[in-house]
C-alpha cells in the first residue's frame, strides 16, 4: 500500500534534501520558523498564495513545471475537500478559454484514460511547436 504524502512531509523532506535547516529555510522564504515548523507538522495549513509557493519551490531548487514543482502545488490544497492548486487557479483566472475547455471535457464525460491521452497529446504537440 502506498501512503499519500502530506504537504508538510514533502516540504520537510525536500528542505532536508536541499540541505536547509528549518530556521535557515524559514529565513530564506520570509517565514517565521515557528510557522514553518507548524506547516511541516501539519498543525496549520500550507500557504495558498501562488507567489509564496513559487518562492518555496525556487528556494528548494525545483524547476518551474517539474514534477516536484507540480507536486508542491498539488499537495498545498490536498487538505481541502474540493480544490484547485493555486498555480492552476491563477492561470484559469487570467485565461478565459480554460473554463470553456474544462467544461467541454466535462460535457464529453472523458474517462481518466482519455484525459491522460489528451494531456499527452497536448504535451507532444507543444514540444513540436
């Protein structure tokens, strides 16, 4: 059985892997060490501000768009019953075509497999671009 990692666990593991102590990392991202500790121990929820999450990701050495970057954003909203990662929400808010695309996908009742294939097609198409 694979247990799902929390934001706090992922952040702590990533921070340690990057060679940061808690206090040094908190200072690097402009956060109180006590707040960072509370996030890592899941006593408070992760930040929801996309800019703060970007700052955390960059400080950890994550490349924008990497699996680690996406996982950080995805885990930031995992505690919410229905949530969209902050980076996705910000993109949707500035791109009027995205809600139309999502409603089209929903109306078509695509399976998870079909959505995965669509995503792969888009990635391949953009790579050729």
